[in-house]
């Protein structure tokens, strides 16, 4: 699209409403060559490069979009007011900057976060690992299958779930955390309660994964800041018990990116350094089928936040709605398809149930992506 068309589409819009989504994605040798020639930029310092961008803005409930090649974008930016030019420069810098190590792990290669629900009512494996011995055994098996992180949860946040007390939640997870941490696992605690975060970190967990982006419990942000813990900030509209009752957005990808940007800023102000933060768009959390598909299509917009991105699509109901696979454990093919889509969009961390299968899919994808 020409620079004049871009100018007419975005003239007069607030600078902070503008987002860039990388397009024209290249991999491997083609990406390296395009970057060397100045025709593309590296995406988050990884294997992927982008040669184009989609400009998006949500203003007065109206979505404005346009596409531009990088040279056209840069030429147009020079003629724009300072605030808009600075916003574009900041977005490009965030899109291209290599990601710092997170929780002691490099984000230069895909990481796999294994899901371990120590609950009787998880949507995908409810009751399978509510016994601590079985949970510990399964955690060890996931490590053997290639899990980089074990994400342990003691409270189900599936759609329609009922809350439990933080004390009950902590009782469910603390022994499992201690045993797996003692086995040198990088353990993440999946919780929205500050007391559970504190108790889990004391037992050896290294990461906090909060589906409410540290908003549910007022004390949670202080716990994470004081502990110096890495954190996953996830987007969710509403509460687990009601979140799937008619969720609404003017544009889900932009609203999610804007929300997460605000949460990153709040966390930074509270003493949580941005390099300790990764984000998760929250597939299935307060989103319809259409919203989820829009988010997945424009997933790469999240790289404009300048941090690592987590994708948790494994076994979710979206796959069932698309394929009619009723039982969550029958959704492995769809889970792998979603994981590979995430990798192609530059996602650094995949949160999954099926470790060996996902590791095999990643290995094949990487071999293809790096072939000369």
C-alpha cells in the first residue's frame, strides 16, 4: 500500500492507538539474506524476519488497518508528527530486539511448558493427577520428554469453574512443587492468589503464571516484585465462572495487546523488570471462537510488546469447536497444528499437555526452518 494511502488511513489518530504487526515472514537462510540486504528485520532476534507490516489502530470503536513495506513505512514516518514517528520507532524497536533470557532460559529457541494440573476438575485431565504421587510421577515423565518448564496448578480456571480457597489450592500443589524442584525442574505456579504464589516460591517454584495478569489479588504484584520472580501475564476478560457468557470486543487482538501493555507498565512501576515478563493472549479465556481465531491470526502483534510470548492452545475447546473432537484428549492433532502456527508467528513458549508429541513437531519444524 502506498505511503499516501497509509497517511490518509491514520491521519489524526492518537499515536498510542497505533500498533504494528509483522507480515511477510521469512525463515532460515531466506530471512538471514533479507536482513543482510536490508529488505527485512529480525523478529524478536529469532529465526524469523519480516519484510512488511500491518498498521492497526482502534479509535472510537473503529478498526483502521493498512499494510506497508518497511521502506515505505520508514519514509512515511519521517513526514509524521513527532508523537506518531516516535510510536512507530518504538514499535519497530520492540518487534526486532532480541529477547533476554527468562527464568534462566534462552528465548532464542522454542521452549515447552508442560501442564500439570493437580486438581480433580481440570478441563482436560480432571482427576488424573490429583494424587500427589501420580502428579510427581507425571512431572518427571514430562521432564524426560523434554519439558523446559513444569506449570503446576491447584485451582481449575476452566470456563464455568468454581473458586476454591487459597489454602486448599496451596495444599494441593506444595508437595508436588517441592519434589519436582528438588529434581532440578524449572517449576511455574499457575495461580491468581498471592498467598499461593508466596508459598509456591518458598517450596522451589521459580515462575508465577497468573491468568489475571496480577490483577485478581491486590497483594500478588508485591509478592512477585519482592521475590524477583519471572511472571507470565495472561489476558482474561471476566472471571472463570462467567467469562464465556457473551464476551465482546471491538477488536480482540488490539484490545488484548493494549491491556497487556498496560499491565507491563504497571508491573514495571511496581518493581517487576520488563525482562522478567512474558505475555499470554489467553486463548479461551473470555473469548468466542471468532475472537480466538482473530487473536491467532494476528498473534505476531504481541511481539510489539517487546517481551516473550506464551501460547496455550493445547486441547482447548476451540479445537473441539473447529473439529468436533468432543473429548479434550482427542485434540492432539489440533493442538500440534496450533503449536506450529505459533512457532511460525515467532512464539517463544508453548504451553502443552502432550510433551513428546510436541517436541517431535518442534524438531521437524526447526529442521525445515533452518534448512539452507
